[in-house]
């Protein structure tokens, strides 16, 4: 069938709106009519060639839509169901079998390969192959053939145009706190980078009853929003010494948990300086392959601290996304405050507004 999609044709180029051919549904796929899709920083770094998805490609991995048709072996959804689309996983490696699909051993092929796992692409234009199946979905398009693993059935009473960002950024920030770090009631948590992922981490820290929640960013507008979402303290890293302020805020105890969404080595060093005894730093931000960080390991040995990387909030999307929707319905997770809507034709504006700090979470509504 013919679809309309935003295509990135070369590294760093703007997206162009084009008519493409979407192929036949495979037995393990679901055809989804997209209602909305979030724009995530990960789309930007793939557009810019930091991760090697073959171009031209249709990106987009925070889709929300309605099931139009299902392949023969699909059992989890039926036509008419409302769905949120999350990251893909193979479903059969050791990690997937353990419920750790965020760490799927075939994650790179399933999410960034630009092809189905059988090597085919669902998208073409006049015979030219266009990469599809980005995160199992390629949701910057009016329709997508999505692998069943990416599909999360949601309550039809909740407006679908709100739900796209739950598929990646919001799931990642909230899951890093609630699924991976699991902070004790009354503990302290700092979020480096109060963008979409960081804001979700801040809301989750409030849900988890952390008593100190610190937001760190370079945009005062984002720090103001962070306060509204639950931050008890804010630090502008352009004008303040982050490690010194964190020590001051925690009465010299050091911070119990850090969620870093900036992937900036100089900030991670400051996080390590400010981490408390038995503290944990969770790196979520994506840096260019080859990026290194140097830490002090002499005096800090006795702190028994941990540095770890966290993918997709360590969540099982089909379990965690409905939980986030419930928190939102209870008014405890107001992620709609981050969102600004755009039309598909305004996709480049959405990316630019995210980069400049004007919009925390751009969402394309079809
Ligand atoms: P974003 O651009 O909305 O947020 C990043 C924030 O960091 C911005 O608010 C920015 O102002 C802030 N920042 C930049 N430099 C800073 C500095 N020197 N000091 C303080 N703050 C600074 O991006 P996002 O969508 O929230 O994504 C964040 C990162 O997480 C990206 O790298 C993205 O690729 C990655 N990501 C990882 C996963 C995962 O599974 N690990 C999932 C989703 C996104």
C-alpha cells in the first residue's frame, strides 16, 4: 500500500516527506495506523550517523496507533485495538527469556538494523530500498508493519495522541528509576539533563518518595519545569559547580543515585565526585562509540559505588507501559506537561525545537 513518511536520505540531512510503498504484512507483524509518534534524541543521533542504521531510512520509535490487520501468528492484539509501540527485541535469546528484553542479545539488529531479522525491508520507493523496522516500527509514517514484540495493547479510553512518548523516552527515564535503581524511600537522586528522559526520571523519583530530587540542566526553563514535576533542588551546570552543589544539598553525605542523560564525560566525572557511599550512577544518555570517561578510583574505593549503563529503563514494555498509564490517570505522572504537538510536515521544526530547548518532547500527531 502507499503511505506517507518522513525519510532521512543522508547523514545530518533534514527529513523529507515522501510517498512510499509499504509491503505485505509478515506472519509475526501487526499493521498499525499511526495516530501519533514522539521525537526522541535517539532519532537525531541516528539521523546524524552516530549509530549506523543504513540510509535512506524511516526513523521514529515512539508510535501510538490503531491495529488495522494482524499476521497469521499474532495473538496479542486484534484489529481495532489501541497500541503503543516500544523497542523491539528478538524474544528468544537468553536475556529475552529472562524477561530482560531491554538487554536483548540481538538488540542492535532488531532496533537499528533497518531491516527485518530476515534481511528484508518493508519500505521502498520506485524499487529503491528504504530502511524500515527502526525499533521494530519506523513510526514517522502514516502506517507501519510492526513486529509483535514492539506492540503494547493499551486501554482505548486513554487518548492515543498522548501515549506515543511512553514507547521510549518516558519509559526509559521512569524505568531507570523504578525498575533498575529502585531508590529507598527518603533517598536522594540527581538527574543530569532535564530533557524528556530526565523529566520522566524526576517524576518517577517523586513516585518513589525520594526526599531529595535534584535536576541539572543548562536551560532555566527546563529547570523550572523540573521543579513543577517534583525536583526539590535545581542546578544550572553552566553557572554552578555541580559536584560542590550536590555535596552542599546532601549535607556532605553525597548523592545516593544519579541518572545521567547527557552522556557528557565532564558531567559524569562530577557525578562520580558527588556520589555517596554505596551510591549508583546510571548512564542512560547515548554517547558516540569510542567515548571514554576517567574516574578517580583511589579515595573513592571505600565508597563501594557502582557505575552502570541502563537500556530502555530495564523495562518489559508490555508490563511497564500500562503501569505508567495508570500513574498518569492517578495524576502522579503528568508527562503531558512535556509535550508539544507538531504535524508530520513540521518534523524538522520539532527536532530543532528539541535541540534548542524550546520543546521537551515534540510529538507528531497525524
Ligand atoms: P533531550 O535532548 O531532551 O535531553 C537532554 C538534556 O540534557 C537537555 O535538556 C539538555 O539541555 C541537557 N544537557 C545538555 N548538555 C548539558 C550539560 N552540559 N549540563 C546539563 N545538562 C545538559 O534528550 P532525551 O530525549 O531526554 O534523551 C537523552 C539521552 O538519552 C539521549 O542521548 C538519548 O539518545 C538517550 N536515550 C537512551 C535510551 C537508553 O535506552 N539508554 C533511551 C532513550 C534515549
